[in-house]
């Protein structure tokens, strides 16, 4: 399916990191922002969007728990991944003057998403020690607020993408405590819209085991026996809705690879529950520096 004019929904408001990821994945698509993870997937399930783009995990903050829960219940299939470098910038309202005129110690308030504020805590404490930090729903909302504010002593932390959209001014670039900050995104669609000949070289699935000694080892041995590398293993919390040990896993083989077909067949015979989430092309940005391992 061509990406031209295809409707694509993404999490967050215009200017969010998810919007940036959606733009990178589908540069010619018609993009729609949705402020709830479930809403993004429902938009695809109900036919209002062909693809939905959601964040799955961050190299610093870890998994997006709500999205992982939704992966268990959605009927959608993963078709693409994107690894986005997260570069937090200090952003103020656009000014025609050459220099920012307010000394940083006189800044009263810094707005951003709570994770972004935490990830930039060292810069804030060192450069703007008198500023109060105020949580916004996302970084784009913070940038939009500051760009529309009449108070020059309010600044935001967000992306250059958001600054461009809301005509903000980047005062300081890449101010996070750690410069190695990446978020992984999934693009998901209905099974009928998955390419008929998948070219993926990585696959994701969810499976459960019995709560008995060695049950997980037996399940993982399936992939070793078929010479398939496991690149990620994530444990779900056991709850009233998830009563058995449950695992999200990435493996280095696509559905068109005969090794994976054999492994899935063997796994299905061993475990009480298995859900295949999709095969897709591994991002070229996978590396030890991004925190997302290459497939081999």
C-alpha cells in the first residue's frame, strides 16, 4: 500500500515526539494526533486510520506499560519500527532580538512532560536554579504553551520539531542528563493491510508459561534449537487480568523465514498461550549505543 495520503494516527498532540516518528515513517501521509494510546489503536481498528504509531519503550525510562498492555488485546499487527533520538532542547517564545534578554537564573517556570523534566534535571538545577518545574501532558503541549505565553520568564523543554511547528526559539540544544536517549515506536495496522510478502527480519510475540520451575527455559530453548537470536525479553507484571508468567519477546527472524515457522510451531505446543504480533524490518539504528540490540 502506498504511503501517499494514507491516514495515519499517532499518540500525542502535534509537535510531539510521536508525531515526529510518524512523519519519519510516513512523510507523505495525512497525520492525525490522538491523545490516548488506546485511541490510536482504536482509530485503526475502526477504519479511521490505516496505520497507528505509538511509543513502545525508551532507552532510559523503559517500557511504555500501557502500550504493552494494549498489545495483549489489540487485533492489530506490527508492520514497522522506528528508533527516534530524543533530543531535549530549552525553548522560548520567538523573539526578533539577537539575544535572549532574560538571565537564566531569573526564569520562573520550566514546562515539560515529567519524564523530560527528570531527564534534564541536572541542566535545570545548574542553569535555572530558581525555576519551578511544571508538568505538561507532553513536551509539545509545553512548547505550545510557552510560545503562546505573554510571560518571557516561562520556558519549555521539547524537540526542535515542536519548536518549528509552534514558532518557538531554541535557546539551548540537547540539554538532557544523558545524550544517549532513544525511543522505539511501532506502526500497527489491520492484518488485511500487512504486505502480502513480508520482508521483515525481526518479529515480536507474547507468550505465557506455566508457573513451574524451568518453564521459561524450555520456551526459550525453542529459539536456540532453531538458531534464532532473542534480542529482547520483557516480563509482564502478574495481575488479576494476567495470571500466568507472561513475556514480550523480539527475535531475529521474519515470518517468511522457515526457522521462525518451526520455532513458533514448537513454542505453541509448549505454552498455554501465544500471540504473534508481527514481522517487520529491523531499524538500521539498532546498536548498543541506542540501547536496542541488532538482530544478530
